[in-house]
C-alpha cells in the first residue's frame, strides 16, 4: 500500500467486481443498462403512454422520469423509452409509488352522514338509509372498506377491488385513520395520557397513535386523534373507557384519502394517483 506526501496511506486499489465489469461491458455496447428481467411486452403499450394515461404527467414528463431511472415495472428499473408493458398485469411504480392503470377498478370516497348504516344492502331491516344508496346508480359491485357505525360521519371508501378492500382493513397493514372527536366537558391531561399509553378493552389493550387538543367551548371538548386499529367502534369505546363518551365522531382521513371539501352525503371518484397511493400502502 502506497502513502501520500503527508504520510497517510492510500487505500489499496480494489479488484474489479463482476458488477463493475458488467457495467463497463454495457458501456462498451452503447451505454444502455439492460434489465436483469425482461419486462418488455411486444404487443403492449409504451410505458410513457401508460403513465400519462394514469395521470402521472405529460408524455414528455413521463419520458424524463423513465430516463432518470425513477420508474420500475414489476420491481425492475426501466430507463429505456422503447419498453412496452401490459398495464393490467404488470405493477408500475414511480419513485416507489404504484400507479393505477386498471380502469375497471373504481374506488369512491363518501362523506357518510350520521344516521346512515354501513351496508351495501339497499333495504335495511329497520328502514334506515344505507351507504349503498349513494352508489346505486353505478354498474360496479362495491364493497365498503371497513365501516363507520351508524352515528358516525366522514370518510368511507367504497370500491369494487375486493383484494384492496381486504388489505386496507386487515390489521397487519396498520392503515392509519384520523378522527375529530367531540365529548362533553373538558378532557384532562391524564385521560389523554391514558389514551396514548393504551386502555384495556374487552378485545385487548388499544392505544392512540396521536392526540391533539383542538378546542373547549365551555361545554364540549374537541380533539383530533389518529390510530391504526380497525376494531368495531374503537374510538367510541376508548373514550368511554376513560370516562368521556363521544357525542360526535367524524373520520376525516383514511390512509392518504382526506375528507377535504366533500359535503355530507356526497361522493367523489378517486383519481388514478390516489388509488395508486392506496395500492402502494398495502403492497399491491
């Protein structure tokens, strides 16, 4: 090992690795990095066109993303513009985020009003309105993603993608939900600490992921909480366990999908980008 003028040792020259040799070989063949797995589908659609149709950006912008190495197909980085793909069978990601390209799969967000039953049956046994009534004029067969109890309001997802619906509600994926909670009286710090530390319920110990006090108007407190548990009536049961039964409960966010300005009783079809975010969240 040689030394520099100041006496410090120079690191020894590392022998060529197979990967370094392979890179040089590719450079000698024109500088193109060949994919380890061939994702090209001869009768498919050009990748940049699929991305543009999914709402990623203009065709030119999508070409730049591919050239920058930010796009992958079935886990394989693609940097060549001539690659064709089958969007119905292949997973396409941009910066690690899945893009949604299957137009046969539809997901709707509903701002569920209080008093509406979370069931896809149009006829409810007690004659109460159901969430099915808000999508009855669509041809798709929807599933509700999780549920909101009859008295609760806010974000409820309806989709005809059964696998995505299953994963979004399965506890192993720990999808976070955000709620506005209104209770009677002022909630003391001790109750908030208990909720964050975990409270014992009949189906085990459950704790909030976050808790934020918003307002006290002299009679009621309003707080914002997040948690990933999907157990039935979990927020109401947790607050009741610390002595503060919930007067009003609004789910404002499910995963990345926010309530925003959707009016009670209104629906909105999620964009391809939003559905892609949900798919990435649950590994699809």
